[in-house]
C-alpha cells in the first residue's frame, strides 16, 4: 500500500475529538433540554394558566354583569349568545362584542357596587 492510503485508513479509524471541555455531544443535548424546560416554565405555562382563567371567566358571565372590553369600553351585558355578548354601553345603545374581547368583569349581577 502507498503512504497516502495508509494515512487515510489511519485517519478514518481515529475517534472524533470531544467538544469543548471534553464533554462531548451529551452535554449539548442536556443543555438544550434544560433550555427548553426553562422556556416552558417561564413563558408557556403561565400563558396557558391565564388562558384557562379567562375561559372560566367567560363561562360565568351572564346578563346584568358589568364588563370592560379589551378596547376599554364599559357596559352591561343584556344578552348572551353562542359566540358573543350584547352589551348596553349607553341609553338606547347596544353593541355586540365577541366573547374573546371581554377583558374584565367590573361588577357581577346581584352584588352591590363598592
């Protein structure tokens, strides 16, 4: 065999060098796993909790509740439909608002204002 063939055979049999600090690829897998877990607990989990609380709020709304929309409009629910509320915002003025656009309940029906 020639010298170049022996050198190529020898290089093919040598092990790949380890990564930074000699830790190898296992360290990178653990690092990415921890990074994903941190992002989940810091960003995704709180958002899902907030979304569930908002869905629970929407399920409890009924006629007579005073609400505030995401646009800052205050009004009183007069009718509940499948996907929206009919809201009275002034005398003889009613609008239909999508359920997702209700941001807060100002006063529940049957309770006194403070």
